[in-house]
C-alpha cells in the first residue's frame, strides 16, 4: 500500500514540475523577445510600384497608397503588409488592363465583320437589283445630327457608287457608238499569254504578263472566279442528289480555257472567263467587274455548247485551189473534232462550179458528212450579197452564223469561242484574226515554206492582228435579220463588212471585239481591180501592203540596194586588206 501511494505522489510531483518548467520557458521567451520593427530583412527585395496609365484606373508614381500613408504617419519605411497591399493593387490594375484589351479586340472583330457584311450586301443587292429605300431614307433623315456619316450611310453610298459604275459600263448590254473608231476592244488571255491589239513598233501581238501588276491582276481575277465556282458547288450540299451531281466538280486553274477583258477608263474593268464544265461540251462562264474598287461578281452561268450548231457561210467565186485547202481544214476541225457544224457555200457564176460540187461530194463520202448546202448565183460576185443569201436560206429556225472567207483557217477551240461570245438579242462576236505575212518573204524561198499548220505561229515577224478587218463574225440569224443584213448594193471587194459592223454599233447589242488566237487569215496574193471606185481601190491597196511583211522586213526590202552596196564595199575593203598583208 505504501509503495503504491508513493508512486502516485511522485507522478503528481513530476507533472507539476513539467508544467512549471513550461510556464517559466514561455515567460522567459516573452520577456527576452526584441521590440517589434517594420524593417523586414526582405523588404529591400520587394518590387517598387511604377507609374500606371490613368485610363486603367491606377495610380501614378506620385500617388500615395494606404500602406505608404500609414508608413508616412509612423515616420518609417513601409512594412510587409503595405507591400502586400501594393502588390494586390498592381495585380488589379493589370487585370483591368487585360479586360480593356479584350474588349477592344472584340469591338474590332465586330466592326470588321460588319464591314464584310456591308460589302457582301452591296454586291448581292446590285446583283439582284434589290431596292435600298429604307437605309437611304434613314441616312438622309439623320443628316443634321452627324448620322449621315454612319455605317448605314457609308453602305448606301458605296452601293450607289458601285451600281452607277456597273450600269454605265458595257457589261450586260451594249452602248450605241458613233463609229468603229469609238469601240473599246477586248484583250484575250490564257494562263500563259495575253493577246492584245495595241501594237506599236515595240509591242508584240502576244506576250507573257511580265509586269508584276498585270500578273497580280489576272491572278486575283482567276482566284476570285475559282473561289466563286467552288463556293457555289459547296452550297449545293443540301440539295437532292440530282442537283448536287451537277455541281460536284472542284474547279482548278487547269479548267480555265480563256478569258477576255477590257477597261473603260472612267468606269472600270470587265472580265469574262470560260471554264471547262462537267462534260466536253459544257462550260461555265463568269463575268466579273472591277469598278476601280473591289471585284464584283456580276453573273455566273452554265453554258452547254453541245446544243449550239454553227452555220458557216462561205461566199465563193472560182479560187478552187483555195476552196480545196479550206475543205481539208473543214474536214479535220468541223467534222472530225466538232461535229456540230453546217456548211453553206454560195457560189457566183458557172465556171468551176462542177469542181466545187465534186469537192463537196467527195468530202461527204469520205467522212460521211451531209450537213452542207450549195447555192449558185449567176451574177457578179458580191461578198455581202453572198453572205446575205446564205444567211437567209437557212430554214431551221434561229441558228448561229459564222461568216467566213475561203482563205481562213480556224481551230476547234475557235468554234467554241464563237459559241460562247454570242447570244441572241444580246451579243455579237467580231473576232480580230491573225493575218499571215507572205511565207516566201518570211522563209526566204518557196522551197523552204513549211506546211500550213506549222506556219500558224503568233509572233511579230509572222503576222499581225487584222484590226481593220470586220469580215469574219459570229452572230445569230435573228439578230442579223433584225439589224437589216448586208448592204447588197455594194459590189466587189470590201465595204460591206464595215457597213454591217456599224449597224451593230448603233444598236443596243454588245459587240465583242477581241483577238482570237484560233482564227488565221492565210496569205494570198491580192489583186485590186481597176474597175473599183477610188475609195475601195485605196482600201484594197492598203490591205495588200499590210499583208506582205512586217515593218522591219519591208524596210529591208526597201533598202536592199543600199544593203547590197554596203556588202560590196565590205568585200572590196577586205580584199584590199588581204593584198596589203
């Protein structure tokens, strides 16, 4: 018992001693602790507050925050708590700055989207002809309060400007012109070449678009056209399978065939581009217009050339050799390659009539071609009279006419160009053909002249664009009849084509005048009859001079005596030098 009580007493005394030691230690620490100081060892390493832009709601370098105020009142440097408050203040300022930047970015995106929608709305309204009354009225009502310069007024002004430029330009309809000299011709172009009429001594009938601005211009036009075609195809996804199949083709630059363009310097530039369609006879035509501003899509059409036959009308008098050469080209191009052509030959007189008939019959047997008509007129040759008779002799309804001469060479691509650049009641096509120079002068002698197919190269020394000739033309029979046809009182050579051309210029039809890279005038010796009136005889002689050779080649011929004399002197000088040595 005693032992057990002793143990309990000892444990109680030990506990009291431990508690007493802990209390003494705590009192010692409290009494020996140094006085409180705001001088923290890391205070020199904390960042100092810099100036903050007033627009962000912060304080400048001279502003005094709460921590600094307390430190100033205490007469000492700021402590840890004041620096923490300052850091929190800086963090809030940065957060407000980030929020402001995000808000500005959102506003810029909204403004950009609004501008894009405005331009798209302008183009769509011009294309569909929608009225703009509400927006224009709202803009005019707010003119006194500065609202006339707002987005709606700007959109209305832009729409009005683009519409006025488009309506003034010859894009969808022709403009009545006083003469052939008032025509603004087109340029034709492919992916690699531009074919132009502006010649001059340093210009070429065809050229690569070397200048950067021209390359960029045509590249932008092609890119816009391809984007329009492929965007239209992608929008058909919601349609039925039959309609979707019509637009499933993805267009690329290799589908581009050719295009034409012209610039009216007070209105803008019009572009018309032709692309291959789903089949060999289907094409897509896009018309773009640049009114000295953004490009506008005016029209997107699907064209099927398979359903457009061409009636080629050829007036003829003798010249059987040229006719046989013409029929050779006709068999290859019109029968074997195209297959949608009718030939109408109007022959004047009786001499060599049997040979013409036999040539047509032989062609019919060889290639199984039955679509031809031979008409005979027992009267003096008149080109206008022959073409007029051939055009009116067609009884199969409205047809596309191609007035052609026997010394013309054309390709299958040109026949499609003829189809695509004409439209009844709207457009007639007056191609500018490439006229061949005298091959004998070009190649040195008749023995070195290659076959015709190898001579057809568009270069400055091989020929020229026959921009003064209007005889080869594509037009629908209905337009030809409505315009009054040829002046059949004109006899012999020349004049009738210009007369018809002027009629179309005086009408509301759009006249497409552009170089045609698939249409050639083969050289032949030209005879100007003494019976012609003076004005016709002068035109004939001018044409004869132009057909012989280029400017440089004619100069070499004209100065050949001086050149030969120079060569003789050179040889004599060389001989004298040899004797001296």
